[in-house]
């Protein structure tokens, strides 16, 4: 039975300007199993072109090539890949071994593409290599072998899938006479075992040992004759290669692709590590930016919560600026009812059971200066006031920047020292406390009496009130403001006692006392409203949070730019890698690798680069994080950084995603390479 039948085959190559070069002209020839055929001819005669057509490496031709009755012309790439994998074995003049793989791996790579189990691959490859006298060379690399040994490895690779056809392109062209004879004897044994062996050569000496000689000249067959002196080999020791049980499964497994990719990366480990290190720097920036943003938000939240009660909701009319937000006319009855309705609607729509009632609203102030109220203080007569820094006499009379009523959420926890103020008492911010100490030349003015002079709109004359300093309150975001805190009911009673109409006393703020979850929702709702404001702490916290978010976004953008640069670097390196490994890609395609397989191998390399970059980035980030924490703690007393465990997952995910996206173009380019052109690349 004819294994291969070629009928009226023409092969043309375009050479530009719609012209073409005819490499093969009306080729008609057939081959049977068991033949050892030499296709001879001068360089450029068309013999290698014919071999590429028979081997399914080149599918662009005119005419018909039947293999066991199946025409190769017009077949899809998928079928040709399967054909090369299972029906054809290639042996090349320059061996075309993959340099970074061991001898064993070079032979088993064809089985790897068929998803054969590791145990079966090793067993079959070891048996063939042992028969070819290479049992002691399994772990070596190709550059550690002689030319003859390399060609034996190439033969073993061609035989591993038990193909019916062996195509050898100048199999002894790079070997000495003695080694050539050994290789030819092996080829003869393979043919005599029943396979079709076709050798392309320009040597008549090699052709003389073949069972048949086909001569080509200028693309035409000019001679086709059998060697009457041919005698079959007496050796019958070539191992019987059984078809792999999984030979029908043509898919390269992800696991095998990753393993091949790892071998490829390890072959250029220095280059790949340096590339991964460069990407890792971007990952470090990303992790630190996330930690900084999270830490700063957490620090602001912790500071804010340490001075506020999470169960309290503060509501004021919206102002034009941060301080002005707390300086307004009182809520009217209608505005109060509208506020209650609006809040309860929001609570109901979001599934909260709590409802605001008018009885639960507690009136109060956040700030009273600026509403027609001016407050000055003086020390009682007889109090010794120190001279100023320039020696001038000081009166001890100073205007306070702000006076606040004590919020209901301030407790003893907020005190730096002393006690909370009540009737005829005030508390100071740390800034005011420091000023008072300087005026009196003391280290502690708690217990000191001062005289407040208060001018309020609605009163013709200011009134005075002697009060006692009872404590220093830790007000966090306004610690540096020269301010006092007084009890709301006390201040109102004094104002009314001095002639102010109680109805005219401005009430600008409501407090709602509820559970923490509901309070958090209401605070968020109020802060997002265009009609209301929260407490000064909430307002400042919101402002600083926005600043923190802006800074974090800016730093994240910088990190992203760094990642983009890294992505371009990966793309360039992988693109160059494709160019450097063009022949390797051609070899893989010659043994049946599909486009998907090539793409998967290079995509796996991108994945490993991303994974390595992420791991290195995490290790470096931990070191940088430690340095930042130490330096910031030393300089500021705290470090606004917070590492979350999931940042590491984000880092790995981003690194892998960036690397794989960067590898899309190079992997597609590799998959689309023409196998014939690839094998010609030096």
C-alpha cells in the first residue's frame, strides 16, 4: 500500500511585483512503508521544499498529496498539527535540539504536547535513548554532546511518537565519516522495521546506501530508481514504540506548559530575574501606596473616633466653610420637622428600624463666636502677669479665637488632665492652656480663675462672668486653636440673666443618640447632604479624609505609571525572546505543537514572570514598610501606614495581570510564526 502519493504538485513563492518563483513543477511520485528513500539534488533544486510539503510544514501548494488516502491540500492547521505529531518525525541537519532542555526532555517534549503522563514519557524516551547508546547522557544538555550524539537525540525525538514517516534533512551533513555511517545504519534499521524513511541529501554516497533514489533538478524529478544492491539490515534491535494511550488528546496541559515555561525562564534566569526585579519595584510602590492610604485613613478615623462618641450624630445647617458650618441661625420648627422626615425616609429606604423623634433631639452649639458674640478674658485683680518677651507689660486681657459648647460625646476619656467643666467653669484646648501658663509663669493653670467678658447681639452692654479653669481637653484636630469649652446650659442661663431673650439664643446643632451602626449611616448621610453639616470633628475628618484620598490617588497614579513602564519592559523582553527562540518555535511546530500550544507556553512564561515579580515585590515591600515605619515613628511619633493581608493578593494579581497582558502580543506573534521560516532562522 502506498503511504504517500503525490500528484501534479506545484509550489510557487511570491517574489514581489506579482511575480513568483516556481520551486516545484508537476511533481508526481509515491512512497511505500519500509522504503529508505534518498531525495538528491543540488542546493536550490527543491528537495527541501518537497520535504516540507510532505511533512505538513508548508500547506500552500497546488496539486494533491495523499497520506494513507487523506489529501493534505486544504486541510486546516489543526489537522496538519495532528498529522505532524502522530504521523511524521523530523530529523534535521543542525539537530535543532532545544539547548536549555536536558536530553531526556528534548525527546519527551513531543509527548508533552500530547499530554502523556510523566511516567510513560520517561519510560519510552529512556528505552529509545538506551537503544541509541545514550543511556548515560539523559540528564546532560545538548552542548555537552558530540555531533553524532546530538543527531541520535534528534532521531530519538523523531521516533518517540511512533510515526509512520521519518523525514531527515541532510541527517549526516554536520557529521564526520565514521559517525555518518552509524547514523545511516540507524536510519536503515528504522526503514527495515517497516517505516517510510525519506532522506534529503546532496551526497551520492549517502544515496547509494538507500533502497531508492529520487533526483530533483530545477524543481522537477529527473530520476526515480530503486537500488538493486540494497540489502536489509540484519539488526532488529530497534525498540517497538507503542502509541501513547493519550495520543488522541492533542492538548498541551497547563501544567506541562508551565513546566516548559519554567525551563525556558531558568535558561535565562539572570535576564528574567532582573526583569522581575524591575517589575517588583512597581509592586513595592503599589503596596506602599495602599498601605499609606489605608494607614492615613485609619489614623484619621482613630483620632476622630477617640474624640467623638460613635453613637452620637451631630447635625447643623450647611455653612459656606468649615468653621462657618457651625455658625447659623437656629432651626425653625418647620426645618426641624423637615429634617426628621428626611432622616426617617433615608432610614426606612435603607432598611434601618430606628426612627428619629423630636424628643430625642438634643439642642446645643458647636461654636458661638461669630454670631454677634465676642469673648475676651482677663485674670482677676491681683493676679501677677509676667512681662512679654520684649519686656513690655502685659494686661492679661486677650480675645479668645473660638468658644465652643462642650459636645455631649466628650467624656473623661477626652481629658488630658483635670475634669469636665460645668456651671461657672471652662476647659481649655492645649494651645490656650500653653498661652495661659506663659502669661502666669506656671506649669498648670487648672484651678485658676478668669473673667470672661461676653458681648452678644441683642444685649446693649457686655456681661462679665468669673469662671474657673477645670481641665485641658484633647480636641484632636483643633488642639492648636486658642479656644475654650463651656457648658451650653450654663452659658445660656448667664446670657438670659443678663437680659437676653431666651428665644433669641441661637440653637444651631442637634444631637441624636442611637446605636453605632445607625449613627454611622446618619453621619454619612449628613456629610453627603448639601443642606446639613456634621460636627466640627466630622467636618475636619471628612476634609482630611478627602485630602488623604487625593494624596493616595496621586500616589497610586504614580504607581500605575510605574506599572505601565514595567509592562512595556516585559513586552519588549518577551518580544526579543520570541525573536531569539524562533528556531525553537519551529522545532515545536515540526513535532506537532499547535498555535494554542505555542501561545500557552509563552503565556505561561508571562504568568511565571508576573508571579515571580509579585513575590519579589512583596519581600521588598516588607523591608521598605519596616524602614518607613521606623523613620516615620522616629520623626512623627506615629506611622500612618497599615498593611492588610489582602494587599499581597492584590499585588500578586496586579503583577500577574500586567505581565500576562504584556505577553499577549509576543505570544500571539510566536504562535503565528511560519514553521518553515522559523527552522531556517540561524
